[in-house]
């Protein structure tokens, strides 16, 4: 099943700089898809088209087959939740509870259902204890969790995130990935922008490789072993792909590499 489709999608910024031209994509449902590219590739602008924040100038975007256009925006925004790079851009209420409740209240749900959705969302992201805190008092990682909780309370099947791991320390990023893995494990679709090739290689199911508004390649994560494509995108080969380039072993994570190396040394005595 296709979650997101673009057909001949083009966009030009107000200063006449092209963001991208004639982008044709199909993003699979139930997968983690990374839109990967250096700064200025058009990643963020593309993601903002998915729920109509930026309307298409040319071409078309479809969410589960429904065109993203003014007449359908209310329905589209039930289907896809968008997380900004900076969570401060979407946290605006006096408390985290009220922030998360904003969307369900706009759906005209009764107070009991709003309460239930907010409490469930808070619990899922692990910040129930922060419900009455003001957003400004939270750490960046907590703010990102709160922003995701606001999306979860709307119960969309698709999540689109702009640079979701930027600014997070390794521990916070790891917790954040675990949360997103749970969502995908429950059947959600996740598409996110990033410039981090190592993260994309380790974590994404599908890759969309962009540079200067053009889609250079699409495919599964092992696309990132192709040095010629990465060179065209001005991106380095992932560290693990480079380290194990000349072997038949292809670990995707440090943990997998560690297990593999231990196994090799357990099987082959070292006489150094």
C-alpha cells in the first residue's frame, strides 16, 4: 500500500529559487522512509507539502490516494501528523496537557474522550509527569516528546518528521528512536528528513536521496553502500558500510558490528 505519493511535484520559493522540480515519489505504508540529503536539497519543503502547509504549485500530492488540496485539508490532517524540526514552533499553550488536547478539542470530541486521548498520548511518550508543566520549562528531548504526543492524540496513521533527531544527545536520540520504532511496529508509517547517513543506514527501511531539489535515487537502505550515488549527493558512505566494504558481512549498527567482531575472534584464535 502507498501512504504518500507525489506526481510531477514542483515548487519555487518567493525569491524565484527552485526548491524541487517534477518530483515523483511513492512512500510505502508501514515503513520508515528517510529523505536524505545535504542542506538545501529541498527535504523540508517537500515534507511540508505532505499535509498542505505548503500548497503544491505544480503537480500533486496524495495521502492514501486523497489529493492534498484545500477541499480535503481537514481530512488530510487527520491522516498525517507533522513534527517540525523545532518543537517550540508547535508548543504554544500554558501547559503540556492543553497543548496535546488542542487537536482533539478541535475535532469536537467530548471532554471525556479528549482526556482519554491526552492521557494515553502522554503515557506512550513517557511524560505523564510533565502534563501540568509549561512547555518552556522542558528540555529539547522532552519538548519533542510533547510535540509527538500532540500528534498521537490525533491518531493519524502517518507521521512526517523534519530532522527529528537534530539537537538531541545520544541517549535522548536512542529513546526517541525506540518510541518511533514502537509506532511503526503498531502499523504507523514514518517519513523523516535527515542529513545523517549513518542514522539512515542503520535505521531506515527505505531511502529517498536528494540534492538541489532532485531525487537522485530511491530504494532500500542498502542503497547507501553505493559510493557513486552518495558522491553525486555530496554525502559520505556510512561508517559501517565503509568499514565492512570488502567483506560479505554487512552489519547496520554498532551493536551488530560488535557482535560480529566478537564472533570472529571467538572462532579464530588471535596470535598477536
